[in-house]
C-alpha cells in the first residue's frame, strides 16, 4: 500500500491527485489489474470528475455547499456536520482499472481528493492488485 499526502488550503476544495495515484501504480509494477483509492477521513472523500475545465470542480463544490449548508441546526458538537454529510454522500473510495501499467481513465477524468473541512493535512491510501508484466 502507498500513502499519498494531500495539503488542502480551503474549507472545501477538490485536489487533483491523479498524478500521485499514477505514480503509485507505476511503483507497484502491476500491468493489468485494479487500483483502489481509499480516504481514511470522515470529513473528506474521493471522486472522479472532469479535469479540463476547473469551473466544473468549483460548480460541484458550490452546489454541495448549497444543498448541505455549513450551519443548519446540526446536533454534532464539533460543528462540522456538513463535512461529515458530504463525506458520506461523495464516498471514501474509488476503483480504477489498470491496463498497460497505467490508470484507465476517460479523456476528461481525474481523481480528486475532496476536502470538506479544511484546511488540513490529509492522506489517501492506494492499493494496487493485479498481474505484473
Ligand atoms: Zn465532526
């Protein structure tokens, strides 16, 4: 297993971690298999979405923040219930197929670490399984 470190700078933020995950895949030596990305946090998540237009990730965050407001009479005393809810909705893992020793993502797809309670120092775990060439 490889660990990726992610430093976030905003309260909510999507960070493209594709190149770091790609490095973990190359390091594994697996040519055909699967890559699991797991985020071990309850106020963060991981998702796959468009990398070409940075407005897309901004729109995703804008709508998530609208649907799940930061303050809404939540009971959780830590004051970050919105982040916990977003984490559950988006999810803490993704699986991407590997062929030719590389991630099989669509042309416009990237893997994004989703910060919902930043800024913080975060991590993601990457496990690669499959056949070596
Ligand atoms: Zn909390």
